[in-house]
C-alpha cells in the first residue's frame, strides 16, 4: 500500500483560469480550494466516501467523473490532484487533437523522469474524443505516465471506448440538492475574499431576500454553476437599476432573479441521459398508476422539445405492455392520440397526449399478454421451430390427406359456443400454458370465460352446434374477387378505346 505523498513536497495544480480574479466570473472565483469546501457528492468524497479514503492513502487511479453540468466535476478533479501532490494538466476534448495529447504526454514523461512528479491529465468532455484520440491515451494510462481523469455529461458506457473505459473507474456524480445549492449561493454572498461581500463584489455588498433566494435555488435545478451565474446577473441588474436596501447594500429582487435567468433551463438532452432518464420516469409513472407524475414528465418532455411522435409511441407501447387486456381500450386511446397528433400537431395535440397519459396511468394493469408472449418466445429459442401437428397442417390437395395431413381437424364453429377441445400446440409442448389472465379489469372477464371453457371441456365431448349453417360455398369469396378483377380489366380496356 503506497504511503501518502507529503502535500508540501508535490507540485501544485496549475491555475485553471489565467485572468486576474476581478475578471473571472463569480462561479470561477468560488471554486472550492479544499475537499472540505467541496459541496455535495457525499457518496464519493464524504467522510466515508471511497475517493476520500483512497487519496488519504496517497492513491489516485485513472477515473471518469460522470454527471450533470454544475455538479463539480472539474473542481473535484483539481482537488484530487492537489491532495496527492500531482501536477494538474487540463485539456478540453472539444478543442484538442492527437497532437495536443502527444505533447501533453511528452511533458508528463519529462516531468516524471526529471522530477519524479506525477501528472494528472484532466480531459473535459471526454466523450468528444473520437476513437483514434482515445486510443492515443491507452498506453500512457496503462503504464502510469499520466493519471487520467475524464469528465462527461454523457453516458460513458456508450460514448467512451471500452478499452479506455476498462482502465478507469467510473464515478457517478448526482445533481446537487437544493440544500447544496443554497450552501453554494450563501457562501458566495458572504465570502469576503472571492465572493460578493469583499472587494470583488459591488460596493456596499449584497443582500438577497428570502423569496428571491429560494427562487434562485429552485431555478438552478441542482446546477451550482447556473445558480452562481444567475446570482451574478441578478446583482448586475439590481446595481444598474439602483435597487438597494436601507443599509446601502445591493438588493436584487425576485424580478431581477427572473430577469437574469430568463427561464428555467431544462436539464434535458434529447440524445443523452436526460432523454432516457425522463422517459424512464414517464413510463414508470404510467405503470405505477400515478397520473400526476406521468403528466409532469410528459410536460417536461414537451417543454424540452422532445419529438411528440416519440411520446406517442411510448404511450402505445405502455398501453399494451402494462395495461394489456385488463383494459383493451387503452390501446385504442393511445393509437387515437397518435393519430390526433398527426392530424392537428402541437400545441393542440397536447390535449390528446394528456388524455392518453391519464387514461393509461389510471387503467387497471396487466402484463400477462407480454409475459405470455415472451414465455412462448423462450420455448422457440430453446427448442427451435417444432413440427406443426398433422391435423393443423394445410392440405390444399386431397391426396395429401393420405399422409394424415389435415386429418382430424375439428372446425370450432361446428360446435356449441364455437369451441372444441383439440390440441393446437406442438406435441412436445402439449401441456404448456402461457397466458394466465389476472383478475384486473376486463381481464377478469377473460379469465372467467377461459375457466368456463376448461370446465365444459372437462365435462365431456362437446355437442355439435344446433344452429343452421349458412348456405355459402367456401370458395365464393375467391370467385367474387376473380369476377371483380375481370370486370376491372374490361373497364380499363373500354376507357383506353374511348380515349383513342
């Protein structure tokens, strides 16, 4: 087990921003300087967090920080490097190429060879690197030339090469709670060195009323950077308009906060985790009989610009997957909502989507149709395509019946209740039962009907139907279509002759 490197003997992280403090945004100035100042992510850097315990032993392996914007990925990377006394080099995957990677690696090799100083390479937006760029890092991460810390808002299991991912630990950062954001905002208001209470803030300092404070925290949506940016903008608006309290302090009002924020920026990315997480919450709310939750996530997707046809497709799937035969009308309502969307579009189709959402969320639930299908599919996968029983096979030629093909099939409509007990499954699966209806909604009616049929079949041989058979030949439909086709050709020929 390596011992911790003395913090006074290692290289210090290089400054992330070169401008002087007065030129830096409030969010940049207020970056935490120690792990004790770091807010949030207790599951990683709290007292018993794995990252904190690891660096306490002087160990920092390559890792990937995955989480929403404004959760402290960059700040945490700098702090971790400082804790183990490593040199901190930064690179943005948006702007860097393979040449930049090689140059940084060469500097890290020289630093390690000449001074014995480790290098932590922080690669922001690592998912932006293509395969070749990611591959260029592999040998140097493997041999320890650099300790790589990547940061991404996208799902790394889809966006980062598996070879590179296997050499890194993935740590998930969660959106900050409102209490965490409130701590960050309060610290910015009270800090006399870097915040708004000192020389870098407006003359007379700043005070923020409780209503404006709470609104600011709520607007942030767990993004500390966003909260500080809105705070800085609100202070600038209040200062420009001369909004001060009786003590001469700049006092942003609720209107100033709203003006600086303009509107809530939805944490939603149609191609990323926001998309999948939100639709997951939508589907689970539908399945969980919660129309309020389902409507909230529906509104979130619509407001964020989600393709409404995608939402309609999810409603159709849920109507079959989660409601099924407990209420067959759910599928009709979902399909009707999709058709309404095609006819009228947004914004009017929001009513149809909301109607389908509330109907599905409040309908009785049964997944037995889908479960039955997947059970049957499992037998197909396990046993292959089993032979069709002879009596169920098609016998278009009478001589085929000499081989037993089609022999013994009983036409259900010839019997009472249009039902007769005969085998429809392959012989090897004769006793298999896939569909087991629940007692929910209409499916209870289906279950009763199936039970009644089972009891009647067990009671004895079914009786022939007493109803008279319609006097219609089976081939009449085919004859009618042949007549239709002949008449259509004659009409086309007549129109052609008239035209000539």
